[in-house]
C-alpha cells in the first residue's frame, strides 16, 4: 500500500505543481493589472462556482481510487467519497485560506464554509461526484485530479480575494502565495490519494 500511495503521488505531482502555478499567475495578474477592486466585488460568486466544482471532482477521484483498490462496497465508497470531498475540500478551499487571512491580517477576512452556507449545492455536487467515480472508476482519476487541483487553487484564491482590501502589499502577496500552495498541495493529495487508499487497504484485510 505504501508503494501504491507513492506511485499515485508521483503520478499526480505535476498536476498539483501546475495548478499552484496557475493560481500564483492569476493572483499577480489581478493585482498588477489593477483589477483587484473589480474581481473582489464578484469573488464570492466565483468562489461558490469553484468550490462545488472542486467538491464534485474531489468526490469523483476519491471514490474512483477507492473502488479501484478496495472491495467496491457501495456504502463504504459513498462514505469515503463524501467525507473525502466535503471534509478535505473545505479544509483546502476555506480553512487554510482563512488561517492565511488571519495571519496576514487581511481587512475583510471571513470563513466561508460551503456545506453550511450553500448546503444543497455542495451536497449535490458531492453526490454527483461519487456517482461518477463509482461508475467510471477505471478512467476517472487522472483528469479529475488535474481538474481538481486547478479548481481547488482557484477556489482558495477567490476565498482569499474576498478578504482583501483595495490594495495589497508585497509582504501579503508573498504570504498569500505560500498559503495558496499549501491549500492545494496537502489537502488535494491527501483527499485524492492517501485517504482512499488507506481505506482500501482496511477493507481488503
């Protein structure tokens, strides 16, 4: 199982690194393109498009990876797909960015939890992702993880942009980039790879 986890992490590392780079590029383009006030005004709407999309893709790949290596029990796949997507996507898109907002003392910081603020939308996204992952388990890991990483990066980014004021200095930009990378790398790989494979090992024993 350790070997399987290592292989999956190695295979998906380029997607995760590329996703973080796109978030960094978008952040710099918004700030230095003078677009921060305009983007900040619509950042909440963008977050609530990207966060459910992240949940859907996360549920899809988490479920698919579990049933690929586990016994494919539907109720376990449902449980793992739901907790892996809702729990870890919330950590990635909301909690880690919010910690960054607090530590960087951003003026409009706030914790936005999709499953609380938009429960119907978020839960439907998770259930649809689980269904896709269970049905298309053989081919539902590479693209969903790539999309998951990109959308997770952008969801985390717009959560942070909601907290910004009219301007942002270089110190905060560097801090935002750090938290943006952490918000993508650790939770996404945990949700997509380590979490489902650990449960697959338990249900096979």
